[in-house]
């Protein structure tokens, strides 16, 4: 469940319990409209608070089921339009088939207060009430602070050069119906939901989609950089690390003990942040990876000391022999020259128990995630039947490659084969198994340091 949902909607203890249906008599046209909407894949649920509710058994957000609500008076409009509109591929939004109109839900990047309160407290410059390019303007209006009349909340800007209009305004009823997939059948409360609307000229849908994305990126960047209004679009799919990964009553009694693990403050802080950042999967992944990174110098020193002692205890070692001393120097130099990936391989090989890895990777919960058919591109797959690479080496290669996809954003042909893994993308919201894998590695390393 996203923070956006939590800020704007009431919840019932059990979403399976239907609310008392109101005695609302639909017209013949409205009944027909319900039938059209039902054939599109939404199952009628009932009426409450003047809204007709539908159940979505396969919502784009990835939840098992959600509810979609629309004002009864808007049923006919929804039925007339629903087959002309598609869900946006990346965001909680909609677009028409020609990609000449795109609408995406926005929220505050930092959730210190509701979005509408922030927009209401913003002083907007006067703008035209009609679009210079003849497109609809849907700005919200409210009373001025001194009560002296209405003022607009939002903006509508155009580029005649690009043939594009961008508008920030309240989501129309049809958009709310299709975009706001809710965990329970409730209507919106409080301030309205705002969406960013992009109008492009007719033409190639693929070009329109790219132009719309560029307009969204540019507008959000300038709003934050020039005006300190930090907005973000809401991802289509919810984060993959959710309350499912938190403790529940089914886990049995909690037998608390005095902590026996001696954990450096840096590592403990990174684990704590990873648990807090579940709504940003790449951050969660990197926090656990940084916990591993903390131990790179430690494992390198241990390995170097062990190698030096091996040379010293060699039967052929002579302190007066230059070759013997040079062998020790070579060992030290090699340990200093080891790169990050090599240190990672060494850490996993020395500290992570192979049976723990195979048990995790063989779990049916992961499905095909780590295979070539998995949702994450540009990273090596893991195959327990691979005879050429041991499992710890396969795991290390994948985790390191995934880390590079998250942190590297270089405009360089050398890195063009694999694009950056963006924080608000379908890949990012599919990271759960990889996050749990790197978490397991970090836990194993902490355990190993207790024993050494």
C-alpha cells in the first residue's frame, strides 16, 4: 500500500466485508453502462456514498484485487470512454491509444503534508483560462486567502514549437476511476487528487510516448530545481518489499534475548535504513550492499595476513633470502590491487555458507526471478545446475552487476549495452528476491565476523 493511499483514504478492517448498499435506482442507460464496464474486466460491487464500486481482479498495481469507484452520475461517461483508454506502462496513469493524451498521478516527493495543502499554499501566477492551442483547461479553483474571490490551483503551459501542452490540475472523475485502485471501496476524502496531463500532436504513438515522457521529466525537474516544488509521479506497481516481509502473529511467540551480535554502528544503521526504505527498492538494495562493502577492507586484510603467514611458515622461507621477502611483498601488493568485485567474491566465498544460498535460491517463492526469463535485464542469471561456476560466484556476479545498474548513470558508449535501473520503474518494483538475497549475504557476513 503506498503512502499516497494511506494519506487520502479510510480503511475498513476487512475489505471482504461489503458495505451496506444504498437504495439507488439506476436508469436503464446507467445499467447498460455498468454492463459495458463489467465486460472490460471490472466486476460490479455495489453502491455507497453516491459512488458505484467495481472490483478489479487483475489491477495493474500488482495487488491481488482492488476497488475502483466512480460517481453514479459518471457511469455513462466511463462506459463511453473506457475502451479508448489504456493504462500507462510505467506510472499510475492513463493514455489514449494514439498517445496524444497522457495523464499520470503525482504526489509530493517528501510526504510532510498532503499534496493539496501544498498546492493550496502555493502562490500561482495569473495564467490564461483558455489554451492557446485549443486544448481543454481543467484547473482547480478555490477562494483566495483573504476570501476575495476564486483563484486557480495548478497551471497549464504550452509550447507551440513542440506542439505539447502540460497541465497540473485535479484528476477528472473518469481518471480517478481508472487511476485510483484502492484496497477498499471508499470514495476520496479531503483535497482532490492531482494529475499531470500531457497533450501531444497527432502522429506516431511511439514518438508521442517519448515526447510525453520527456515533458514529464522536464517539468518535474524544473518544478523542483527552479521553484522547490518537489513532485513525483506514482509508479504503476507498488514496491515489492511490503508488509509481507514483516513479522506477523503467525510467526509464533517472540522470544527476545539480550543481543549477542556485536555489530558496527555503520552496519546497524544501514540495516535500519534498508527496513525503512521499502518504498524505494533500489535504495533498500544499496543499503544492504553497503553493509557488505563495509567488510571489504576487513576481508582483504584477513586474506593478506593469512597469505603472508603461509609464506612465512613455508619450509623454504629464509628471511635473508630476497626472493622469499619478495614473495611476501607480492602477496601484499596483490591484496592492495584487488578491485571491488574481487573483494566481493572473496567476502562471499569466505563468509557465506553455500547451503544457505542453495536453500534460498531453490525456494519456490522466487519462481523464475533468477533465471534468464526473470524481470531484471542486464544481470547474470543464477543456475544451481551450472557446473562451471560455483553458486557463490554466480551470486556475486549478479549482485555486483545489479549494483552497477543502480549506481552508474554514464552517458558513455561503453555503458550503453545495459541501461541504468531507474528508481521508479517496473524493474525496480520487481527487485524483492534480489533484495532478500543481498540481505541474506549481509546477514551471513555479520554472523561470520562474530565467529572470527
